C-alpha cells in the first residue's frame, strides 16, 4: 500500500468521499485537522456536524448550499477560505478545495477535498501587519523630527 504512504506524507489534508457522499478515505493530515477519521456511515448532510465545520468567525455550521463538497457533487471544483473546524477547544481556519473525480466513462466516482491549515498563513499576515504599523509609526516619528529640524533651521536662518 505504498500509495497510501505517499498520501499520508502529504502536508495537506486529503479527504475523499464516494459517489454516494459517504467518507471513503482521509490521510493523516486530514484526520489531524478534522479531529476524526473516516466515518463511512455518514452522509454529505451530516459532515458539517460530525467534523464541526463552521463558517469562519461564527457559530453557524457552514452553509450546505455553499459547501465545496456539495458543489463538487454537482460537477464543480470550488475553493473556500472561510471555513473553520472547531475541535478540541480550538478553532482551525481551513482552506478547502473540493473537486469531482470522474472515471473514463465520465461518471463521477469520488469527490476529493484538499484541506489546508491557514493558521500559519494567518500568523504571518498578522506579523506583516504589525511590521507595517511599526514602520508607519517610525516613519511618522521621523517626519515629526524632520519637520522640527526644518523649523529650527528656519528660525536660525531668520536670526542671521
């Protein structure tokens, strides 16, 4: 089962549903992010509750009509970045991309979801914003010093 080892080594979560909307496979990263493994008896409508998938910044389960998994079952690849997994007392922001998988006859056989943990990206964005604010603050301080020096120079030149 070397292929499973490749999928488990992937730094992104891979979650696969069969054509009936039942969980089929999850790699180690997906299990880590979702807090649970594959529950094959679950159906598409139950996945938000089972895996605690919420719309970012709310206590509302992710709207099923907008869920990339549902859209993938309609033949559409879709990505969202406003999904959070609530598990173990923590909130994990997720980028989720779901795509339909077709066989050689064009029949949808699976839907594959790729989950990316956004915590590091968000942490870096916060650091960049703090750095930007610090640069603005320092620039304003330098501008004030520059203005003060100009005023003193003007006073000195007027005294001559």
